[in-house]
């Protein structure tokens, strides 16, 4: 993909929010030769930052650069920040990239207010901790104004090089955040239940961890296959019919009961599989559980 060269204007950036993430971002941009203006609600967070200009208000920070990054505790705060501007027109022709974690509805509302003021809004999600920022491996997922994203693509690569822009709707990025967190927590809860069961049966947890590491890549392929089946809506080409997994889930419930381990997790799995079969989808691929979770999908 063509990457537009950053011109002088593209090398000015304001960072609003100097928590752990914002401070690290500000220093990265300053070290990369950007003209950096910073602002934080509580003054005095700029010590240890070098080569940055400090704005005394959010308004001054937004005015200082064509591109502003907001990264604060929550989007209620971002709302307050925008709502507190003396004149929304300050945002005209400016690009705001908001890396604050939140809900899709919050991104929708912020996109509306920035766009109505004539600005470009992008919501981003940085998939890394403060210490990792700037490493090539850091992934940034974003959505919102694609023209602005293309314009500032190079600026984003200062934070990380794995960029994935998900289109023009800002809320999609935060929906992705919730979706991937759901996947991760689902897998994580299963992981720890499995470890608890394994330990009760004398399996060394070091071996458990190693085996999980060995089989995880193949399961990742299986997950991608099943999401693909759901995407195409062709549940009939079942290599993994729901009915095949019901006895396995029943065995899991029984094993946990015998081991006197709390059964909430195994019961949920069996319940979802069973409901899918009762609705007549037993011969379909395991991804058919989506028809129970959200019947309209
Ligand atoms: N830390 C991570 O590993 C990580 C990774 C990815 C994404 N994130 C996301 O990045 C965002 C910032 O995280 P962080 O770790 O930098 O947080 P943090 O260290 O706790 O800092 C929070 C920042 O938010 C500011 N703030 C809070 N409420 C505000 C308001 N109403 N108006 C203006 N500023 C306000 C604070 O300002 P004061 O100094 O005035 O209190 C502070 O600068 C969060 O949305 C977080 O989910 C964090």
C-alpha cells in the first residue's frame, strides 16, 4: 500500500492525557522528531518528558497540531473534554485519534460530535502495555475516518507497525475490542478450570502448560475455520457436528462433578451445545451455536 510521506504539517502532534500510556507516547513522538504538545488534566505530569511543549488547556493542545491523540481513563472524560471546549469549531479540519478504551456506543457519540464540528475522528485500540510501545510487534487496530487514517498512517507507525484499519465506522474498533476480549476470557476461564482439574489428577502444571503450547496453533486454525463457516452461513459442511461434542461436554461435566470442582463453566458449555441440538442443529458444524446465542445471526 502507498504510504504518503509525512510533510511538515504531519509532524506536529498533540497528546492529551499523560497517564502511563500518554507519557510514553509523548516521549516516543518527541524522540522521533515530531513537534509534540502535551496536556494533562492535572498539571505536573510532564517531569521526565523532554522536547515537548506543555499546553495549559486541552483547547490549546488541540489548536497546536493538526493531529491530536487522546488517551485517558475513560470516554466520559473525553466527552467532558470535548464538551468543555469554548468553541467546537476548534476541531474543524483537525484529526482526533482517541485511544481511550470504551464501548462502541461511546465511539459513535464521539465520532458524531467531532464530525459535526468539521473534524475527523478515528478510534484506536493499542494492543500493548506502556513498556512495549514503539516496538515493531505492537498492533494498533482502528476504525473511523479512513482518509485521515491514510494521512496519518506513518505517524501511527511510531507506536507500532502492525496497523489494521477496520473501515469508516469508529465504533467497529471498540466492538472488535469487546469481541476479542470475549474470546480471550472464554479461553482463559477454560484454561484455569483445566489446570485445576489437571492438578487434582496429579498432572504437573508445567506439562499442562507445555501441552497447551503444543496444541494451541492447531486450535487457532480450527477457530478460524469455524468463524469462516459462521461468516459464510454454510453450517452443513460439518467436520465437527454439534452432536459429536455433546457426549464430550457431558463427560467434562461428570468429571468436574466427581472431582468436586465447581461446574459452572462445564454446565454452560453443555447447555449451549444441548440447546443447539434441541433446536435441530445437531448435525451442523459447532459454529451453529451462534444460532442459539443470537437467533437472528
Ligand atoms: N496501561 C495499559 O497497559 C493500556 C494498554 C492499552 C490501552 N490502555 C488504555 O489507555 C487509556 C489510558 O490508560 P493509562 O494506563 O495511561 O491510564 P492511567 O495511567 O491511569 O492514566 C489515566 C489518565 O487519564 C486522565 N484522566 C482521567 N479522567 C480524566 C478526565 N475526566 N478528563 C481528563 N483526563 C482524565 C488522568 O489524568 P489525571 O492525571 O488528571 O488524573 C491520566 O492522565 C485507558 O483507556 C486504557 O484502557 C491502557
